[in-house]
C-alpha cells in the first residue's frame, strides 16, 4: 500500500506537466475551430446523483440543465456559444466512440489529470485538438471544477 502512495504523487505531477504542455501546444489550433465544430466532454462524477435529471443515453448522459450541479451552467454556456454539444461521459471509451460518431473539430475535456491525459492522447490519435480543464476536486464522486476556467476555455477563439 505504501508503494502505491509513493508512486501516486509523481504520476499526478507528471500528468499535470503533460496536460499543461499539451494545452499550450494545441491552443492556437483549438482556438481556430469555430464554436459549432467543438464538443465538451465532462465526467459523470460531477453530477449530483441524488438530484440529477440528465437523460441516460448508453455510454453518456445528456444534461437536463436542472441546476443540481455545475454541469448545467457549462451546458448553457456551450449552447449559447453554439457548441456542437456537451456530453456527460460514463467512462473513457465514450470519448473514442463519440469522437468517431460526431467527428468534432475540437474537444474540451473536463476531468482529473489521469483521465485528461488519456483524453488528450485519444484526441492526438484522431488529429483533434483538445483543451483540458482539470477538476479542482477529484475522487470519482462529488467532484468539482472552477467554472471560470471552463468558461475561459469555452470562449477561446483566434
């Protein structure tokens, strides 16, 4: 058990560095994609499970903007800007499947650092620029994100 804790911190630091470097490298390409060609992926762990009204759609949920969590305001902002869509993902495979189905020009991913780096790698495989916004509280349930960071990323344009 102690070995896991010892290895956990360096892995998170490495993922933070990778995510930061990839965000900087892809920012201009991402910003050049019109809002209508972009999608937003957020993790289901941000949902308030006891109050959420999202519609289950297989590997993801569609936000009902019920006000129970921060996903609703992100969804409203993305819609207002003309985004292709916002999807509340149940797991990492949903990124691959939705990317193939929707063929987005760019992706914003909200996640923990580990999942964010995995999503960035998936975007690179498909030649889709990704901008990643890290959760401020992770842990697979009752997670949180800074809305201002998400809004700033949503609004990026060249």
